[in-house]
C-alpha cells in the first residue's frame, strides 16, 4: 500500500484545520504537525494525474467532431 492510498483514507482538511488552530495558540508540537500535514496535502495535490490535451481546435457552426478508438498493438504503441 503506497503513501497516496494511505492519504486518501484521512480527511486532511478537517484535521489540518484543528491542528492549525491549536498550533496558533502557541503549541510547538501542534504547529510542527500542522506543517507536516500541510506538506503532505501539497504533495498529494502535486502528485495527481494531470489531464493532457492532445488536440484542440474551435468548431464553427455546422461542424461536427468524430472520436474513434484505435486499439493498441501488442508492443504498447498505438
């Protein structure tokens, strides 16, 4: 089980809010924990899969778009 799947189980938003409140009150331990949780949340955000735009063109009125699936060959190339 990877770190990403473990992080999905936590509700970091709620936990992070509570920890930051306690950290702002002067507790160094809670402030350190808030810093670690913020870093984990940032890493989770940065490690998400990004959508890729392969082709983009504006359609004029009356034009249509057809999308076909080309099966992948056994060697992994399309």
